[in-house]
C-alpha cells in the first residue's frame, strides 16, 4: 500500500472512532462530571494534607509515587543524552549578541531566578510546583547560551557538576520518602507526627510537600540544564 | 468564554497546519511555538492554572529552544527542505 | 462542549497524516508533539465543569475535576523529554548519513 492510501485509511478509522465517541458522550458519565475519587479529593484534600493547591496535593501526597517515576524518567533521559554526546566537545569560539542584549540579560536574569524559586517554594499555595519552577530556572541557562555564546557559558558551567546536583536532589527525594519507613509506615507517607501540618494557607504547612517540591525543582532544573549543555556539542573537525 | 475559546481553537488549528506545511524549517518552528502559546491560553480558560504554567514554560520555552539547537547543529538555519 | 472535541479530532488527523506523509525527520518530530498536545487538550477539556472554578481551595468552593490536571502535568514533562531524545538521535543520524530525510536511512548495518 502506498503512503497516501495508508493516510486515507487512518483518517477514516480515526473519524469513525471519534464520532462514535462524540455521539455517546452523554453516557460517558465522567466526562464533564465528578468521579467519586475526585469528589473525595475536592472535599477532603485540604483536611488530609493541609495544602491549598489541590493539584499539588494530588501530585505529591496522594500520588507521590508517580512523581518519583517521572523524576526517574527525566534522570534516565539526561543520562542517555550525556552518553550519546560523550564523544563531542563544546565549540571553542562562538558569536555573542550585541552589548545591549548582554547588558539587558544581566539585568533580568536575577529576576527570572527569583521568580523560579518563588514558584517552586509556593507550590502548595498557588499554581506552580516543582516542575514548573525547575523548567523556569533552566530557561535562564538557555537565555545565556543564546546571548553570551556557547564557549563562554561552558567555561563557567560544567555539566558534570550539574549532574552531581541532579543526583543529590533525586537522593533527597528518596530520602524524604524513606523517613516514614523507619517508623513503620509506608514509603512517602505524609505523617502528621513527623512533618507538621500547620494552618492551610501559611508558607510552612502541608507536611512534606514543601520539601518534595524543593527536591523536585532542583532536580528538574539540573536535568534540563545537563540536556541543554550536552546538545550544543559539536563534532571535532578531524573526525569522520 | 465560548467566543474566546472558539477563536483560540481556530488559531490552534491554523498554526498546526502551518507547522506541517511551511517550506522553511524555521517558519515551522515558529508556528509550533504559536501552537504552544495558544494551547497555554486554552488551558488557562478551562480553569487549569497549573497545567497552563507547565505548558507555557515547557512548550513555548524548552521545546522551541531544543529544536533550534538541533537544527543549528545539523542542516543549518537557511535550508529549504 | 463539541467545539473542543472537533478541534481535537482535526488536530489528530493533521498530526497523523503529517507523520505518515512527511519525509523530513524534523517535521515528523513536530507531528508527534502536535498529536500529544491534542490528546492532553482532550483530557483537560473533559475535566471542565460548567460554573466551577480552579482547584484552589481558599478561593473557590466548587472546583473542576483536579485529577486529569495532575495527569496532564506529568504527561507534558515526559513529552518534552521524548522530544529531547528524538532530536539527539536525529543529530547522531545526520553525522553518519549527512541528511535528515527518512529515505536515506536505508543501510541496516552501521
């Protein structure tokens, strides 16, 4: 079968499936309504965890194990990209933008860093959390790679030291999860006796969600920075 | 909200079609970035602020940067394939 | 609402047809991104309840469904990680065959 025929066949199959779904969407009771599970999360979420942001409470308390899985996926991706680019080196000379761009980026980079740290720390109070803040922190590295040129940035930021920070953050995440195991509870439990709850709405509340946010944020920032610093490497001129 | 939602969905589809049919590869990447920004506003309109912040930082910032690094490393920015 | 479902269907068709018919590897990776974003839009639009607010407990009393939003957050990050690995593989392929067209990947042995 030629490619055009495969494309047309897949369009027809897809249209048939999705139209049959759309015609029966009223019977699909959870589309546009609450589950029993989500009703429980909405009504009891603040009392159970002490976090005001229900999505962060689901991600780090009720479903903390899935977040650990995602952190491990990012770690594996950073390791794989480091291995793929191990035989290359960073370019020795690279162009940089004009004096206006360089001066302006030195002015707004501290603001972006403070904003990223704010989003990480206030993850349980307002929309945000570990992942969003970590990617914002790593975008500062991307801005500096564009504005100052690759050779200048690589001279100051070695990806091996960032890999050490990344590994330590993942170990911190697992360590915070192992503390309840020492007292006989499950992994990653948010115990009120070990991690105090506080009043919902304050900064120091919600048990171990704040600590897990900080660990995840630094881990994601370091992972994305390692990925970026590896992908700019070029082949040596006298290789095949 | 229905009207803004409809306008943004049309913008989403147009930038999706544009990302796949432009000849110059840099124009495709810019259309993908516009796709991601429209998706961020749609997520914010559907009362999902966490997802909107994540899509803004990852889709419009990280993915576009990765694509431009990859293209400058391989075929260069002035190609017309 | 049916408008969002129709947009998801159109985006899925665009993504899958572009993935099959294109030969440029970069366009294939962009089509994967579009397919994945369409599926996540479907998940978040299914969580919307008319007249309810965002899932922040000190502002709203009745909230939308927070469970698909947590799932979507994880999926966005993993989609970006997949894109990063795919682009790294394209860079390695370019070093060996000097082209980014899928018709030149004909050698089975490296």
